[in-house]
């Protein structure tokens, strides 16, 4: 999780004020803060209304649990046309390209594994090795074939966009704010954050990165503008069995959570891409994940458990700049 240092507790630049709204959406909290001139409050409130309406609409499109939603219909079938839903088609196309670029460490076809582990319920559990092996037969981004105007998959391959959809929604909301003429704002969708322009103090936004071990503390503060900041961590959804912690961030190729990482925070211009990269790097682990960041020129901050059980951190050279 990433924590916003509250804009309401800091002095504002002359003539500007933060106009915020927080709501439970996307299975988490969503907060949007627009920095507007004091005489523009009414228009900013309308922009917030539109933003939250858009979030609810997109949630119904991207969530596999939404009955008759676009993704749910594709999961039940074998074919999706670009004409069926342009936004979903675009997101799925991007997700498959990212899956290929990460060698499957990010893979949107993991829904059968999510369901086998029970992470879509209130009672997650440890499946048997046989159940994992059988489930893996239906997991693999290669099963989804993407063409210019349509994509197709076997009927038993099911998609979960939980590793990229929140980021995409943030990007579409910020596009809407730009269209209304706003350039100074923050969108926080349960830790998928985009900061644009200047904060109420007319400076860069300050974002605190939560310590994944000590919940009441944070690991550091980044000051950014026009940047997505996204964290994946093993503290978000997990259960403990016989002293072993099992996270929902499992390796799509083995079916088990295996990473030594506690959290991976990614900085990128695009929130959807940062969302997927945070998931992929977390699954890769600290060694392979850091090498991937360096190879692709992505700024990231990793918190991991060393071989002696101690907590270590590693960041790319310009992460804190």
C-alpha cells in the first residue's frame, strides 16, 4: 500500500484548494483530490461526480464477478470482438503483451488458480498438489490468441484482470480530468496512485510507501509529479497455515506463492503498466525482479526477506530522485 500524505493538513498555494472525495469502490477505497481555484469548486465537484460514475462503469466491465459484464461474458465464451467492448479489448490486448514481455510472470489467465486457492472467497485454503497440477492445465497466456479485431481462447481458460484493471481505471479517470481542464490532481485507488501536476502547496506530491512489516510505519517518501506509483505486497491478501504465510501473488507457472519479496513499488508514466509490472516483479522475486527492472529501465523499490530472515531493501538508482 502507498499512503498519501494528506493534502488537507498542509497549507495551500494562494487561490488554490484541494477538493477531495473518498468512496469504497473496486473492493477498496478510492480517493480523488483535485487542486482547483477557489472559484472553481462547483466544476471540480462535478468532475468528481463524473469520475466516480466512470469508476463504477469500468468496474462492471473489468470485474469477472459482474454478472453479464463484458469480462464475465468472455470468460463464459471463447471469443471477444473489438466491437463488443473496445475498452476491454484494449486492456486485454495490453495485458497479453505484458504477459509475453514478462515471460508469464504476469498472467491474466490465473482465475482458475485464484478460485482453486479460494482467494475469491472469505476462506482461502491450501490446495492439494494434484489440484494445483490439474488447475495449471488451464492457465497460460499463450492460450489467448489476439488478432486485430478479435481475440479467442478455449472455454476453460478464464481471465482475472485484478493485476492491471485498477491501474487502467486510474488512467481512464485521469484522462477524463484532463479533458475537463484539470492538471493538478491525485487519484488513489487502494494504492494504485497517479499524481498529476502540483499539490495544494504548488509543489510535487509527497507519497509515503508503507512498511510491509510494520503496518503503522512507512519505508520512505517519494516526491513526484505526472507519475504512477503502484505497490504489490504480500500483506494485501494472505492466510497463514501451520506458521506458513500464503499470499495471493503466486507464480502462474507453478501455482504457488514463492517470492522472497514483501513488496514491490514501481514508478512509471502509465498506471496500468505500473500495476502489471508491480505484480510481475513481485512474483519474480528480488533477484530476477531487480534485474528485470534494470534491463527495462523501470524505477522500482523492493523490500524482501534475506536468507537469514532479515528484512532488506533495494532500489533502482533514480527511484528516490
